[in-house]
């Protein structure tokens, strides 16, 4: 679907709809009238088939305890296999109400208080939160900057795993906020290190459908034809891709039977919920019928990224806008044009934007902002104008 057609058909006003991004802005930014480009959800309605499936299910009128139908597995497995070559089995699959909730459950169930858990910063803030709130010891390996993209520092990762006796590694793949889609050889090197150091890899693949660059996505489960998969737990959801976050349905994929047994035992103790009926109805419809809509979404993300990058770097060549291989989040280094200690003030009070500030992703993010591109081109034009004017002044 063409960019203009997609935007005209699906863009929706979200103010006054109990949206965290719009209606929750005041709590975080002190004002309700900034242009919000934070929270990673989108300004677009879901595919028509998702709305229809939800309406049909709502019309039924009874919402008692429910199962996951066979048709759900079929739709999800077909999506994974046909788009990414990822082969999944039904036995491996568990459900959660969100990927962060599952990350926290996994950290709690598969490690002990005080254990070392590794993360690669800058990274989505809740990774650090789930480690600290579960009273585990965070071990940070910083990604390395190389021109306009980031790489893993494999030597540092291995050295720290050994030194700190790391038990788990939380990987973001594709990586929020730096926009990397990890290649198969990088993932293979990482998985080999995890195998040697006996570190379980938890791979958060929630952004895996949002591939807008040239590098194809490959799941950690598929590396070397699944050679490492007994040492991987994969998490994903249709929520980021199709704007379904509040419907609370996500997947926990555990190929290793012993780990599955530990997880099930722990979940029994926590009386953890097993996903949401409407979340499953919506996700199944999205997997079955959402591909065309998603292609339209890609045209919006690519357009907005290219536009913003060109405007900012033409006006201020000292700004670095990192390559966007995956996600709809632009990672922008403004440290050469705005002193990092003034960044928040300038963005909020001069540019009047609500964005995520880099330090939310770790100290190495100081001086950066993360901009959510999953909005209308008109909003991105407004944001670019406002940023350029604020920097100019
Ligand atoms: C890497 C990553 N994981 C998880 C989430 C949140 O997922 P959920 O709403 O399913 O907890 C996000 C949201 O931005 C994310 O970027």
C-alpha cells in the first residue's frame, strides 16, 4: 500500500483515548501540549481484518475462561516460517500478557537473587529494571559505535561473563534503541560465547517484524539450523508490529524441555495469567491478514526516517542519525549541537517535543534522543522544524 493511502486510511487521533503517549504526557514531561514521539506504539489503526475479528468476538457476548485455538498456532507458525524461516513447535510455546512481564518472570524463575544478568547498553530501559527489581546483579556490556551503526563488543561480553559468572543474557533483537538487526554471524558468535560460558540467552524479538533496512531478520532460534536453541528462550508478540500492546498477548518460546519444566513449575507457583482472549483474537487475525497493512506501515517508517535524517543532517552535519535496520525508533546523537546537560530542557521547552531521552537506555545514551517514527509524515515534519529551530537558537 502507498504511503499516502496508508496514512489517509489508518492515521487516527489518539488524544482523549486514555493513551499513555498522549494523555499521560503531563506526568512525565510536565505538559500536555508537546508533540509526543515517545512510547513505542503507533498513531495508526490496526488492519481492518483485526477490527472485524474483534467485533465478531465481542458480538458473541461471553468472555469466560478461554483456550488458545489450534487456528492461532497455525497462523503464528505460518507467519514465522514464511517470513523468517523460523520453525516452531507447539510444545515449546507459552503465553504471557507482555514481553516485559515475561522477561521479569524468566529472570525470577531461571536465576537466583544476587546472580549476575547481562545486558547490552544502550538498551530498552525495562531490561535494567527487571534485573534490579528481581534483586539480580546487572552486568553491562556497552555496544560499540562504528560510524553510523553499533556492534556487539564480543570480547568484552565474554570477558565479563567469565569474570562476573553471568547466568543470563537479555538480548534485544532487533535492538531498541539503536535500530540494529543482528546478522547471523554476529548472533552465531554470541551464541557460541553463551554456550562456552554456560549463559542462557533470552532473546526479546518483539521488534522482529519491523525490518526496514537491507539486513534480513534471523531469530536466535534458527542460527546454525537451531544448533543453539536449547540455550535460547525467545520472546515476541504481534503487539509492536500491529499496535496491539494494550490487548496483552505475548509469546514465550522455550525449546529446551528442562527449562520448560522449570518455567512451568515457577508459573504454577506464581499463578501467572496465560494471555488474553481478545489479544489472541486480534493477533491471529493480524498474522493471517496483516501483511499488506504491514507493507504500508514500512513505507511510513522508511519515509519518516529518511526525511528526518536528511533534514537534521543537512542543517547540522554534526548530528548523527544512526542507521535504521529495524524497529520504528530513530536513535539520534545531538551531543555535538546541544550540550547534553541542557538537552532535556531544550527539547521540552524550545522544541516542545516529548521524546525518550538517551539516558533512559543507559549512561552511554547521554546526549541522545529516541524518536518514534510510527506517526504521520506531517508530525515528523513538525518535529524536524521544531528541532532545527531549537538547535539554531
Ligand atoms: C525491546 C522491547 N521489549 C518489550 C517491549 C514492551 O513489550 P510489552 O508491552 O509486551 O511488555 C518493548 C516496547 O517498547 C520493547 O521495545
